[in-house]
């Protein structure tokens, strides 16, 4: 049941899951302000400026007639209670800040829209989904840094230097860059000082990237930089200080590109300046694995196969690539199973290995169902991706694999390989840290 409830009838929960339990509402408010005082102040200002989200009610439980315990929304209620009664804020400095924003705004809420639950258990499932992440796709999925930047660009017209050069590289290479594995904060830090970005042949003018070297040189260097950040998992802390950032770029490139006399402005990209572009046909490339797919593989033989599939020209060795593709698929599964204690019997066929590993990934929340759809099709008869087609590459003297057929299969399975090898890489990195 939904109802508008007066602030004084709402009780801040003394068993707020953010903290250890306290005895009463007064102590709950004191603890909230002690730990999150400045955050509550910012929230209070936002409520005064924009109001409360009309699409999201507080979750409450009626504990007595006309008295309601807040199950979810304790930060919001604490902020509003402090706006209505600043004496609740014990810290004088923080209280003065509340008094200041109260003077700036007139409309302080005294009622809040709430959804009243019959019991706490009924509300628990929805509270969990709001506060515990993706939950295999059922809960809220936070935007990655690139998603946040696209949103900010649409409504504020801002796009960071990192996203500008990512857009540049995608436009020039016609390859998609996985911004989930490429650390945008690391790139932005490198671009934050002139000396570091000079190794890429780019400058910044009025918050917009400009090319100060030949475009080809810039593109080649961006490819090298992005590969380095993804493969070596370069965190922003490694290049945070200017000296560290410069040293990193010096070690990566040794020399700077030759400067051009005329600088070229790079379009910032985004919904306001670019019309949607068609995705180029997969056959436009002549290798199985595109340069944009970066896998961190610590097993020497499998890493060599991966690099061969990135470099061997399809028009020169189509049959060799087809067979090697089949080998890479099965050996990747075998490696993953070995690193995770998953066992196959001697009679387990490739389709069975796919099912076992896919089930393991989903059970352990490493991948969601939608990300495993295509690889499961490989284990299903009748599908275009069916393993029977892969078997024919090896055993049939009549089947002639085509470049488009192979590339389409890889494109459908690339996300699976990225998830698989990213999880294996984590285990290698952990074991190295222990050493």
C-alpha cells in the first residue's frame, strides 16, 4: 500500500544494515551523521533542489498505529529530518552548513511517499536487489565508466579526453573497443599532463583533443597504449603522479612521434555531433581475431595460438585457421577447468565440456545467462554455431570453411572467450601476488 506519511511519523531504523545496530532512532541518526555527515548534507541539498524521486517510494513497516519504521531510505529520511530540525546535528560545523542551505531554499519536505509492507521479510528481496549489485542480472547493473561518460555527454555536453581518443581509434580502425576492460581513469590520468600525452602525438585545446603528429602514428601508438593497459591491467594509481606517468610513457615508447606543422582537431564524438554509423561487415578484416580483442593468456602454447589467430591471413591459410580455431576452443575449456578444479571424464566430448564450464560460470556469477547463449549453441545440434560444424573443419575432406563463416563464429563467441580468459588471468595475478 502506498501512502504519503509525515516525517515525524517515520522512524530511522536502529538496525540499518550499513552499520552495527544501536538502541534507538536518536543513536541511529547520530551514527549516520558521524559516519556519513558530509554525504547526508549533499543529499539534503539535492533533495531541496530537485525534490525526491517520484518513481521510488521509501519502504516502511507500520510498527504502531501511525508510526512507521524505515526499512529502506534511511539516508533520505535522516537528511529530511535534519532539514526540519537542525538541532539533530550535534556537530556544530556540520549544523551550520545545514542552516546555510536551509536559508537558501524554502520548500523543505514534511511528507514522503512510502510503500507500506506487511512485514520485513516481504520487503527484504527488493531491498537486497537495490543494494547488493547485479545478482546474476536480477539486480541493478551499475554503468561502467564509459556508460557514465555517454550519459554525461548527452545531458551536459562533456566528454573526457580518454573517450575522445577511444572514439577516434574506433572510427579509424572500425573495431569496437571493450571499455569494460580498458581503464578510462588510467588513460585520463596519462592525458592530464602535456609531457605524457606528447608520446602519443596529441594535445588538448579547450578540453578537446588535437593531433600534433601524423594520424597514422597516433593510431599506432594508441593501439599499443590500449593493449598495454588491458593486458597488464594498469591501474590509475600506477600513473597517478606526473613523474610516474611520464616514466610509464617513456618506457612504453622510448621516443616521441615527429610533430606536424598543422594540428588536426579530433571530433569529440557522442550523440550531439555524430550520426549513427553502420557496423562494417566482419569480412572487412582478414584475420580471425580482431585487434580489439585483447586476451591475457599466461599459458605459452595457448598464447601462441591466440597470436597466430590474430595474425595469420585468412585468404592465405583458411583451413589452418579453421582447425586452429577448433583447437583453441577446446584447449581454452581444458585450461579453465584445470585452473578451477573442474573435472572432465575421459568420455566427456567437447559439447559436454562447454556445458560443464558454462554451468560453472553461471553458478559462480562469473557470467550471466545472456552472455553464455552463443557458447551454449555450440553444444546444441542444429544451430549454425553447432560443434558439428567445428568437427567438419577437422574431419571432413569435403567441407570448405569460408572467411565470413569463421569470422562470424568468432564474433559470436568472442565475449565468452573474454570472460573465460579474464577469470583465468585473475587467478594467475593472485598467485603471483602471493609469491
